[in-house]
């Protein structure tokens, strides 16, 4: 057995260094225990721009508020519009890289251009659009809309909804007047009384209820229209920066996980974004599915919206576009493959 009692301090120091070096070598070999790497996030941050409507779109809210975009290496600059049609236009005037929109504006755009793609659905709702009417104009129930002026934004989900709603309640087109305004003109027109009712999505609907108080009458029909709110981007981005689409979707996938695991926290984030009471949020919550998807039912909804759009176009002989060609599923497959449920 070696005698260590008479070793010099220098010899002891050398032995310690040898042991430390041996441990370091073992640590980097496969199977050796390693220290957990520091979670500093990505070394570079890429800026992307998002145009979105003011409907709930909770995946986007959670991903931003919880820092999921940043941890995926993205700095997302968001510009909000009252309606998806205006947000979608931002894709084509260099305002944004991503946009959110429901079926009618997506279809209308697809009839004239082919340089954008749907990369996912952000949410599904069967109560996206609703009508707020003025009680002082004698409106208490659907039948009271006869002879009244109803304002909405042309070629949007609320426009589609009001026409389906009137038909469901046996109100012929000539029995009401549909007034087309810009999104930011709807609430002022309703308050001023130049229209008797408006059809719009949840944030404007809630604002109208708050500002009109007891004068406001809410007319809704859960289950009448099923809408997919889609995430879209340009073909150029998908060609030049495909990794950006994956990072964006990965952040949204993490947001979806949080919503499933902690719905109370998700509700609070949604409530603070929409500026509504807990009771209002509880009412809205059950009408929305906050999840990423690309599914056949979405394609069918696009086709139905296309039929409606073409019917509104006088003298149109165009056929319904192939909606499957608008979908680019590869980024979502890479991030969350089970969310892609499309029939070829």
C-alpha cells in the first residue's frame, strides 16, 4: 500500500488535480451524470409582426403574457384590429408576418390571390358573433328585428351570422336593412341611434352592452354558426423562414398546455385582456375551444363560406376554390402532429 504520510504538499496538489480532471472527463462521457444546463433561452431573438382581431384568441394572449414567444426565440409585435378582415389585409401590405381571421375574409381573399396559407386554427367557437340591439327601438326578441337597420362589416363572420340568424327566425332579407360600416363605426352608430342593432364579435359586443347599459338587448344563437379562427402567413415566409412558423406554433402549443392544466389562470388572463367581469367570462368560456388544429370540419366551413360569398357576388361564375390548397400543415405536424386531422 502506498505511503501518503510523507508526500510533499506539491505531490498532494498534483494528485487532487488528477482526480478532478478524471471526474471532468467522466462527466462528459455518455451515461455519466451531468449538471443540468442553464435555461437561458435562445441566444438570438427574431422579431415578427402579428395582425390579430380583438376576439378572444386565448392561445395568443397566453403565449404573450407567459413569455412563450420569447423563450422560443421570437419577439412578437402585435397590432390589433376590430375585425379579422382588417387583420388579414395586413399580410399583404407589409404590416405583418402572421394574421388571424375567420372563414369569410379568408375565402374572399382566396378568390383573388394564392400567396398565403393557413397553418393552424387557433380556436373554435359556436357563439363567435352576436347581435346587440336597442331596447328603446322596440327590440326585445328576434322577430322585432323586422323593419330595423342592422349594421355589420361586409364579408365577415358577423355578416354571415346575421344573415343566417335572420333566416333561422323566418325574417326575409327585404324585411330588414343591412347597413355595412367599418368596424370602428359600428359602436358609435349604435350609440347615436343611426342603426337599431349591430352584429359583431365578442369584444365589441361586450363594449356595446357596457356603454348602452339597460338599453342593450343581446340576441345570440349558440350552435347556429361554427367558426374556426385561423392563423395565416405568407408563402414567402414559409419559403424563406420556415423555422419561424414552427417557433410561433410551438409557443402556442405551450399556451394550449397551460390552458388545459390551469384553466383558472387562463380565465384570468382572458378576462384581463377582454376587460370583462368574471360572470361574463364564465358565460363566454363554454362557447370556445382554445386549441391548435387543422381538421376536415374547418375545410368544410371554408367551403360553406365560399358558397355564401359567391352567392353574394352578382353575376359571378367562379367556382369554389380548392380549400385544401390553402393549407400548409408541415409546421403544425412538426410541433403537434395529432392536431392535424385532415382527410386527403
